[in-house]
């Protein structure tokens, strides 16, 4: 199990434990993640999505998200405009379901299910 430790200004060490360590590609347009989504576990769809906190007009759906070895139910939103250039994972339904650490200069994500 990967863990990260950091000494704070008050000389206290905080240790974070994670279940997953994932290498992502260095991409100037953001962090791309390969996930599997489904409305039910019987019909999964693979998608490459961006990790982002932007805003856009969208429709909400309850689905199941699988990323690496983690899986959870989430209410997520899909862009209303079909020409929207990317699929996005944001705060609700993704970031609020996991503990995540990003070491961008090494292109590493550390993940653990929060639920």
C-alpha cells in the first residue's frame, strides 16, 4: 500500500495511505483517466475522461464508476452539448468519493476509496 508523508511547519508529520498508485501520461491539456461507467453492471462502457473542476450545462444520471480497482455508485453529469470536447470527472460523484494525491511532476495519482 503506497503512503505519502509530509512534515508541516509545526514539525508534525502527516501520513496518507492509498490503495492505488497510477501513472498517467504527461499532457498539457490536463489529466486523462480511463474509467468504466455503466447504468447497471451488465452494460459497462469504457471512457477516457479529464480530471477537472470546471462548469458547463449538463444532465445528471445515477451510474456506477469503475476506475483501476475501485468501484462506486455516483450521481454524475454529462454535458448537454453533444459537441462538448471532453468527458469530465469533477467534485461531485468522483472527487468526493475518493482520497486522491497528485504528484504532477512525476505524473502519479495515489487513490483510495473514501466510501
